[in-house]
C-alpha cells in the first residue's frame, strides 16, 4: 500500500540571555559543575523565582518572526514529575496559555514553497545535566544548566517527509540566528529537535498512531531517523502489525531507532498555575516595540537581494545564509563592488579561505570595505583576477589593504600595449614548436602560449590585452 | 457516596511517590471524596458571564532585569548534598532516558 507520512516537530532552543530565566545566575553552563547555581535553580524550598524580562522579549521576538499571535495574557505553570534533573520535582513551563501561538513559517521544498503551521512557542526552564561517567552505581548532577531559559516551538503535523523536516529545521535555525537569540548548537544541546511521526494510507485523513523520536544530535541525524521510522512503520503495517505509541531514541552508529519509553509509563504531569510567578501581560505597545526591533529576516532579505542586486535565487540564498554574511555582502556592495562580483568573491574564494583558517565571516580580518576596494581594483584594471586571488589570502593573513599590498609588491597589472607586445613576441620566438602546432589547428597550443606569457609577466599581464595581442600576432 | 476509589488514591499516591498504609488510604478515599463533593457544590453556582480566574494573584508583569548576579560557590552549593564527589551531586545511577 502507498503511505503518507505525517510529521510534527518539537524544538527546544536555549535562549542566550545573560542570566538564567528565574534567577540571576550566569546563563553559561560551560563552567565547572555546580558553580553557576543558587538556591532558586537548585530548587531549595521557600525561594522565589522571578521571570527574566530578557526571556520574555526574546520569546516574543521569535513568536513574531514565526508569524505567531502573541498572547495578551499568559502564565507560567508547574509540570510535575520526579527525576534527578529537577530538584524541586516540577519544571516551570507554560501549559494552556503559551506566550506565542498560531503562527506559520514558509520553507523551500522541491519545486516551490510550503507553509508549516506553528502551533505554539512557550517559555520554560532547562533542567540539570546528568552525567553517567562517574561510576557504575551513581550518576552526577550538574545544576549549571538548570534554569537556563528554554523556548519550546511546536509545529502542526504539516510535515510530510524527512526532507521537509530538514528544511524546516534549517529555516528555523536561520531565523533564530538572525534574531541572535541562540547559538543553536545541536551538539551542545542548545537546540534539540524531536519528531512525532506517523503514517497513513495515502489519501486518507485520519492520523495513524505516532511515535516520538528524540535525542538526535544533528539535523542530518533527524533526517535519517525520520526516514528510518517511516520505513519501519510501513514494514510493520504491511505485515499487519500495529504501531505502538512510544518514545524512541536514535542510534546514530547503527542507523536505527529504538524504544525508550512506552506510553504505559508516560507521565501524568498534573499541570497547575505556578503561584510563585505572576501572569505575563504583553500589551499591543510592548508587542509593537519588539516588532520594530526585529532585524530583516532571512527570507525577506533573500528576496530583496534578488530584486535589489539582481542575484540568482541560489546566490541570494548562500549570501543570506547567515546574518553576518548578508551584512558583510551588503557592506561590500556599498563599498563600490559590483553586486554579482561581490557575491562570487564572498561565496567562493573568501569563504574557502575562511573555512581553511577556521574563521567565521564575522571574524574576517578583511573588512567588507577592504574587499570592496580589492574588487574595484580589478574592475578599474589596476590588477587582474589572478593576482587578486593571490592577494586575498595575504590580505587575510596580514590585515593589509589591497591597495597597500599592490603598491608594496608592485602587482599593478601590465596594460601597456607596447610592453606586452614585446613580451608576447619574445614568447612566440622562444616557442616555435607550439606556434606551428597552433597554426596546424591544435587549439590547445594557444593555452600553453598564454601560460608562458603570464609567466613572463609574473601574472601581471592584462588578460584581455594579452589575448588580443596573441591572436593578432598568431594570425599574421 | 464517594466519587473516589482506592484505585484513584493509589494512582495519585504513585504520582507523588507516596506509599500509603491501609488506614491512611481509607482516610484519603474519604477526604478526597469530600473535596470533590465540595467542588460539586461550587459547580451548582451559575457562573454565566463571570470571567474565569486563571491565576490567584491579581497582579502581572513582575520581572527581573537580565543582569548576572552572584551565585553560590561550588562548596556552598554542595554543602548539604547527601552525597557528592566535590563537583557533582551524586544520585543513584539513572538508567531511564531523560525527560
């Protein structure tokens, strides 16, 4: 039978406020264990949590970027369970009145775009980190992560394939990074994705029984886990087996999902309003202030780059992949570089050299103004493209400007017709064999001659002129 | 007539990780039943047109500015721990996956 997958995603993202969500402890949990802790996040009795306004504003910003409605009135609730990652036996979260709800996001799929509904985005606290490497009989608990602000973003079951899930996660991460609310590092757990997956006979409306896959460490892992789960469920149904509602983990080494918890042992969390925390009221004026502070978002910027700079959809996509790169690109163009050339240099040579040096474009030693100046030097014929390719790494490593390096090293391109013609004649006289070959119709010989000429000019020959002179002399 | 059975008490006690003996259980069946009876009584009131109360506190928007303050030292944090290796709180080994 032909089946269709129905997938909803839950993403937990750690928000990068300076302090934790309900106390003033440092929100950097990469410190020695239990050093960023206080009575509030340790869950001592009698303490009073107070909500961090930075978390509310970051959450509203995310909600607005995901086209959500912002609740005028929402509250914090207690989710009750016993587990050593939470000393007070409840997690502060939001239950029936989340801060953001009913949004949507557009993703690119093969042959077009698709809307993914955002059910809700709500505020909560992260839990302590358990470590199982201490001994065979004990686990260690580090409360540095407890109370780190967490935003949970839940989609409608609108996703139909592993590819769409991957596209959704990529687009969501891009938005979160543009908003600068999280570093979205999946390996370190600052972004965690879970997928609810079921399948149903194609063309039917009713949902099948779903499984939840969690603890996946990368987007490609999520992609593989979803693919595996769809195949597993299809095989089960084809055999006449029922799907069991359960939580499954992902074994990246074996490439399989496995049962972690069945529904029978699932918890009844007995949510109720947290009497320690007062309601969150976001009025229109506050919402508007946050809306006005939003940066231009990736899709809008992508479309504007296509319109304003005549970039292809591909180039615009690459250049706007991160906010830092898009900023850098725009600054390069503003410095006078032609739009298409700037995109080529940034996506190609510059990006490659930065990757080699393990640098992010935000840390690029060559300023956008400096790159713009280098591209202008090519444009006005001062240097040729080949010289520029050698120049760029030196600019990165020395921090010197293109202009200065060109002067220091005498790299100005030879565009003097007489000087070039003399060099070309010299090369032709020294290479009678290839000249004969060319005249006998072997085009490849011309490439060799051009190479010899560029060598003789130390790469500084104006390529257009060299070509022109060479063709004229060979034809004579 | 109680709306609460011993099974309900066992379920709630289980969620709260409580072990109740026979007499306590019987008392709980009675007490919880009476509480629900009281709720039934409240339900007799006509609340048409009354705004639902979502929270017990009649105030809103009390926040902390996003500023880092002082934390405890590791020694202080671990001082009351039943068991520690000097860096972590130690608990009986956890086998189950995380929540």
